């Protein structure tokens, strides 16, 4: 295993040859990684299950997604528009001065540091979305593996390294570094050869790396996807028409993979009334039989318990529904006035904990939406009769979230070109970007223009 | 005149109605500003000349450029692709789960703070490039006028405000704030209603605003264009073939507007020899008759004198050529070894001061290029016989500059789609952006995706 400085040194040496590889060769590299991950499905799925307690179907699905992401970026490289080329021919006869020929295109930033996420041991870790986007852009990658799944990380790294050799990529184009505690990651972000950072994890972790990146002699961009409670607005007609269906969708989204998704629907807003009572009853019925699922790590389970206890201890907050077992799903409820005056209720509890915030009038929904900080997602559950209220909420939500969902649920992030998995601070450290979908490549590029160059250069 | 907080309050109130104006209406607003600036040409040119000492032709040219920038963004809004819309239709029959309809587009960040530049009282100030880009994006603008040209700023602000009224834009969409010292600008960047900052000026000023923006409870992006010495590489065959022509182009670019351009060619690199001697002789002949031109402000003139004195006092640095008068153009020369071991020689001297760095071999050019920090521009003067050397320099330069120029000069920035007026730190605070050309609008946008929405929403 390389140490951080040596991995960075090799990544820097690889940068120039790697960024000049033809797009088709980088695409072949990405496809070779995908193929090798799939060929290693059995050991990878076994490692994921042993290290994270995720279910087999989830591990297999995540592996398919990881391979799909790599192929999506390989496909993207097949269309030269990925580098946003522009060309304006010269006007030699322009008055008062001739206009020179001008071209522009995007170039890669340099070696990228990627931090593996605890909750996506494959799709947001070693060979995950950040790595795929950076490698597609022409940036070597140094991954800091998440300490919760070192064996999974090592197996995935072997796939990347073998694919690099197979497709003739320069040595140093990829490295996995590991190490205990925060110090190796901090050294990685501080290393002068690193040009950008991709991170998925806690707000404290993301902000610590951001501070290091900003304090460098040459500051670098940090794309940290940090925290989100993903508010859901249950509009009156929708609840009146489909309380049971909405409850089923909610509970399924809240409890999948023990709620350990960045896009888990932590907050529900609804107006008091008969329809909400029906929704509550359905949620109680659906949550009650749920059992505790093992969480990713003991630290995550401990944080979940502490978060649940903090909610339970707030005056004005009651438990609406709970499953059985210490880490089981739980839904609390409170009135909007209590929610607004109790900042700890705005915090993310990572896991299957929900909070139903009840309002007295539809107008309260718009008002409380205005008070929300940046989110990865916001969701509207609305019937045709809710159109005006939805239209009032939408402009508020689109300034506060990277993705707005209509009559769906926030978990289950499609890996497609129009996907935005990002959002205003503190959901991420850079609202102008996404970490999922083809636009994720833009995080690792910058534009350069070329003036007056002859056709054989650059 | 509004105070900072009141201007920000009004800008925040204007944001929602303004961002929902049809593109065609914002385009009409931008065109109306351009028309009013042109209709006020006489008082504007007079104010510029009185406040900045810039020549009349320069003032008129800058006014034309300012109007042209506004119209360029108006034209951009005529093509819906400015907001990067994407759409992937639903796949209701996809297995194992249906795929929802997904759309994405860019939305404006919010009210933008723009800092007027000392050296472009029109094109990079009140109604300048940052203002035009932000208004086009749908962001209200609060301009902090540069204290060196308050009357020019007030006249331009009147044009913007009258155009806003004429085209029915919401009140508060634009404001000019003034004030002595740094404090009003600092309060502007710290104001929680401001969502992004555009700045053109000194490195100290840009970094101070960046620190304020990063320390806010909700950090915001700062696009600061700060400093650049714009290295020029004179390759051997080019000098041998056209020493006189190259010298003429160099001196014209160095001395235009008393050298007060961000893209002024402060550094020249060349290989010792007969051709360079001819170039030197031509530069001496061309610089000698040059007279001091009045500089923009007494403070800028004082900084120029101090910078020139600092260069003159460095051991190993000699004066190659100088005009007459205290603030006249001057060209120093030194050997590459001295340059590399003397960090003060790497600093920008704002004004018509150049430094010729002489090398012993062509390979030294590539080596010294690798040592350069981020720049707005880098220039190659090359003949066909220099192709291999140019091809070696190009990949080094494109990682260090936003624009590479071939057989031209860096001053004279075309306002066109492929223009990149930006570059790696410390040339700017955000290498992923440009402050000139249509791509400048991207600084004030973020992507949002919409999942499963019916056709009548959003």
C-alpha cells in the first residue's frame, strides 16, 4: 500500500500522459474497470456484506450501478461535446482590428482525491461515481478508502489497477491509500499535487476537508456532499385521495437499507385533518412490524441512537410510530411552531428516523419551506387539485434543493444526464455541481481558450 | 444612495419576480441598458476622462464594448440552451422499477455583489461584464462602485435603473452602493442575502473578500480576477525571422493605456543570441521615445513607481529600455537563474513595466514555464520551425493559464463565446470560470433537476 505522498507523486507524474490519452482509450479504461468489477462480483458482494451488513440484493444492485456509472462516462467520452468545444473563426478583415481565430475546450484540473463513503461501499467509494467522473475527465485519482470497508476497497482497487494495466494507462493513474484516523485524509487534501476533492460523508468531515483545501497556498475546489433531511410536502388533496399509498411509499423510502441514504426522507410536512389522520394510522401500521436492521458500522448505529434520543427528548415532540429493536425505524411528530423554534429538530439523523411536522393551514407549508436550509432533494406529494399550492412551493424549493420530486420519493437516484445530486449549502459545499449523472464530470474540468493557433496545434 | 443592507434587502425581494421574468424580457432589459449607455455617451466619456485619465478613444471603445457585452448576453438569452436544459422521458415499463421523467436546467443563485474595477470604469464596473452576466442569469445585482470613478458609476447606474423602469423589471433588481474604505464592500459580501461575488482588482482585495465569503454561515462563491503577469515566450525561429515585428507588437501591448490591463505582458522569456540582440535593440528604439502617460489614480501611480523601484533594486536585474518621465514605460532584463531565485520578480507590476528573462537554451523555456503560477494568459511567439518547442510548451501553459495566444498579444480580450478570461489561482480565485464571454453566465447558475413533474409544472 502506498503512502499518501508517494501516491500523489505518482498521480502527478501520470497526469500529463493520462490527460493526453485519446478519449476512446480512457473510455476503454472505464469499460475495463466495469467488466473487472462484474467479473469479481462474488468476492465483492461477499466483502460488502461482511463489512457493511448491507443485504445481498442491495450489494448486487450497487455493483450494477457502479459498473453502469463507469459505462455512462465511457459513453459520454464518445461524444466530443463533453469537453464543451467552441470555435469562432478569424475575421481578418474586421475593422478597426482583425479578429483572431478562437477555440475553447475544457481541460482536466489535475489529480483528484476521492473519499470513499460509508454507505455506498461500491458506488460512492473506490471505483465509484467520483472516481469514474475524474478518470473520464483525464484526472488521475487517489482514493482514501473508508475505514469501514477496507477489504471491499482493496478488491475494487485491484480491478481498477488491472484495468489500467490492461488498457495501457500510465502508472500512477489510480491509487488507493488507507490509514487510521483523519490524518491521512487531511494530508491527502493538503498535498500540493492534488487539484480537487470529491467527498461523501458527514458535515463535520466535509467542512474539515474544505477548511484544509481553502488554507492551502493554492486553494482547490472541494465537492463535499454532506447532509440533507430531504423534506417531503404532503399536500391536502393528495393525502385525501391516497393517504394509504403515500404512507406506503414513505415508509418504503424511509426504511430501505436501514435509512442509510443521503436522500432519506427525514422530514414530512402536512396539514392537520382527517386525511392526515388516515396517513398517520397507515404509517403506524407499516412501521410497527418493522425490525431493526443492522447498520453499516457501530459508530453509525451509535449516532442513530443518539439522534433518536435527542428527538425523543425534545419538549413538544412525540413518537408516532416505531418498529421493534433498538435501531428500528421510528417516526416522530411535532407541530410546526415547535419545529421552527427547535433547531436540533432540523438536523439530519442518519438512519430510518422520520419527523412529521404538522401545520394548521396550507400557507404554513410555504412559510416553513422558506426557513429550510439547503437540501439534496425536496419532494411534493400532490394531486391535480393541489396545483396552486404546488406552484407556490416549487419556486421556494428549487432555491433550496438540487432535485425536486413530484409524487415520487427521494431515495433511488437515477444515474442519467439530467440528474442533479447536489444542492445548496449545507447539503453540499458547492451548489454549482452534482456528484451523480454526466454533469458530475464538470467538477474536474476548467475552460481554456486558444487564440490564433495554427491547425496543427494544439 | 442606498445603504448596503437596504440595497441587499431590495435585491432579495426582487429575486423571485426577476428570475421568473421571461428570457425575452430580461434580454429587452439588457438591450435597453446598452441603448441608454450609448445615448449617454457624451457625459459618460467626459466622466471617464475626468476621473481616470484614460484617452478619449479608449473611453469610447470601452463604452462600445460595454454595450456589446450587454447585447451579447441578450442574444444568448434568445437561445434556450443557455440554461442547459436536459430531458429524459419516463420509462414506465423499465424493470425492476419504472424510470421517472427527469428534466434539469440551470437556475440563478440569487443576488450578486459586483465590485467595480479601477481600470475599466465602464466595461468591468457598474454596467459591465459581471453585471450583464448576473442580470442575464436572473440574479439581481448590487454594485459596489470603485471610489476612483464615482461620477461615471452614478451615470451608468442611472442608465441601468432607467432601463429597468422602462422594461418593467422589479424594483430592487439593481443598485449602486458607494462608500469610503473597505468596510462597505466587506458588509456587502457578508450580507446573508448575497449569493455570489464578482470582483476585478488586486490580489489583496480579492483574497480579503474571499475570506469573508468563506467565513459566512452560508459560504458563497467568489469570482475574483486578481493578478497575472501574462508570460510571453519568444521562440528562436520567430525571433530570427521577425525580431522587429515582434518588438513592435510587444511594445504596443505593453504600453497601451499605460499598461493598465489585467492581460498586460509583464514577462518575456527568450533564448540569448543574435536574434534576441536584434529584438532588444528594437525594443530600446521603440520604448525610448515613449512618454509617461497619466495613470488611473495616484495610488496606482505610486504602486507602479514602487514596483519599478523594487525591480531596479534587485541584484542581477538591469534596465534594458525606458521612456521619459517618472511613470514612463520601462523594460528590465535578467537571467533565468536570477528570475528563478528572486520571488519578487514574479510579482505583477501594474502598469507598463516589462521584464525580459533570458535563457541559455530552448529547454530552459519549458523548465521555467513549469515554475510559473496561475495566469490569465500565456503567449507563444513562434515560427513554423519552432513547432516542436511550441508543442512542448503548450501542455505546460494550458495548465497554468486560461487563454493561450499564438503569435498575438494578450491585451485586447475579444468578447465572444470561446473567450476564457480566467485562470488558475492566483490569477483568479476560481479557475473553473471566465469573466468575459458567454460562459461568464455560468458563474451565477446552478443545476436543478425535476423528477416526475406533470407538463404544466414547473
